[in-house]
C-alpha cells in the first residue's frame, strides 16, 4: 500500500467509527501521526486504527478515539483548550488546528520534551507545554473553553471542573484503570453541569504527582 492509499484507508476508518466533522477530519488528514510514533517497528503502523506504545510505558491513543473525542469537544476557532495527558503530542497537534491556543500537560518531562520537539518541527506555535500533575489543571492559565483528559480518572477531577468556563465542555474517560471506562462529556452551565455518556473506552490511569523515568 502506498501513502495515499494508507491515508484514504485511515480517513475511511475514522468515518466508519462516526467521525464525520469535516474540520476534525481535515486536521487528522493534515497532522502526520507517524511523526508522533517511535521510529522502527511501529512507524509503518502509524496509520492503522490502533493504539501504539510510546516511551515511559504510555500509549498514543487509537486514531478513531482521538477523532471521536475531538469531535465531542466541539472546538471553536477562538477557544483556549487544556489537554491533560500530552503523551506523544498527537492529540494536542490535532487540537492546534482547531483552536486558538492549546495548553497541554503531562507528568513525564521526557514525554513533554519529545512532544515539544515535534511541535517545533511542525511549527505549531499555538501549543504550550507543561510538566505537572494535570489533575490540578493549570490555575494560571484558567479558565478554559474546552478541556480534554486523555487518561482515565475515577471521577472528573474537581479542579478541572472549576477551571471550565460557563458554556465550556470537558471530555474525560471515567472509571477504574483496569476495567472498561466510559467516555463522559461534561458541559458547564450557569446553574451547574450536565453529563453525557458517549461510549466505552480504555485509557491508562490518571496518576498523582510527577512521573519518574
Ligand atoms: N493524548 C496522548 C495520549 C495520552 S496517554 C496522545 O495523543 O498521544 C496518557 C498520558 O497521560 C500519559 O502520557 C501519562 O503520563 C499522562 N498522565 C497520567 N496522569 C497524569 C496527570 N496526573 N497529569 C498529567 N499527565 C498525566
């Protein structure tokens, strides 16, 4: 299969999983997932619809899950977005195409450094990276129009709920780390929060404190 055929198949897989938003599909067509996967044995799997291992024992999410989460987030061009769980940086790069500014945070400094190098190489100047425990959000940058959490929490973290603007949306996998989790969309209203359950997912756990490698 040549690259054009791989890309066609990739976009077909996204559509067949319900990713229909043309802005999301365009962003996913433009950002080369191979740039975020470790070289060698996995590079030629970059366009398969499966999660892949990255450093620090973490994973780059399955493309259809990235598509579904991005679509559910309904990002608008003027939005300020927080991502908790930079990982490879792939999700943040997709968001950079849709939002005004993306803040992404991971507990592993090595992952943040590697992702930053790819953002710089792609000239994604609207992505700002942080090494921190993202379950506390980024109080200095808050509030956010959109928040996406790409690690599973037992409950949507309170500080993230508080850092969401009124009218804002958060997408977060919720559940025990060793079980199937539920992808939840939280919408903040003036009077409180609404919750929708979107679909079952499987993510690595949201852990406390900084990661050591
Ligand atoms: N969005 C990533 C995939 C994330 S994998 C991508 O596109 O590749 C989940 C990531 O969440 C891991 O890198 C893990 O280190 C990070 N993580 C887990 N708990 C965290 C926390 N409390 N704060 C910040 N990052 C966390």
